[in-house]
């Protein structure tokens, strides 16, 4: 194996999900194609071309019941930033709902927020270099 290409997030509606991830979080849509009856929508952060999120519209009742609950109350992703304060303020200004307040620890600053379906993300600025 070489890399992870996409995380999958179940959504209720493609267009409302695109609007949230693009307009509020700053993702870009890089695939939006239809192959009826399917539609493929992939978003990514502009600076990270090789990793993204596949927004997948729930089709079965089980999938619909799990929108926003795919990780059973745990965060579904961690998003890193080089400037926590600016990014945190930008998200607040875009009406993104933070569910756990900003915290500063010895090696990181972080806060938890939710997407429009209740999926939890963690915004993090590491204060020390990550060893790969």
C-alpha cells in the first residue's frame, strides 16, 4: 500500500454538502461527475492534492440513519493548520459550530467542530515537528 486517497462521509444531499465543505470549510471540489444513477463528489483542501473526502449520498435506510454517526461519536478526521488562531477565527466567521472549545497544550492547540450533519473534526496546530 502507498497512500490513502479518500475518506468517505455519508451525506443527505450532495449540493448542501458541497456548499458546506466548500464555502464554510474552504475545501475545493475536484470531482463532481455523474454516472447515473450515481454521482461522484470528491472535495479536498487546496494545498493537499493527494487526499480528500468522498461525499457519498446515503441511499439505504441504514446509511441514512448513520449520517453524522459513522464514527459513533468520535472524530472522523483531524485537520492540521499552520496558524490555529487565523483558521479558528475564519471558521467561526463562517458559522462553523465548535463543539469543544479551543485548548492549548504543551505541544498543540486544538478545537473540535462539526460539519452540517454532526460529523466531528479536530482542528489542530502542532507546536512541535511531527516525525514521519
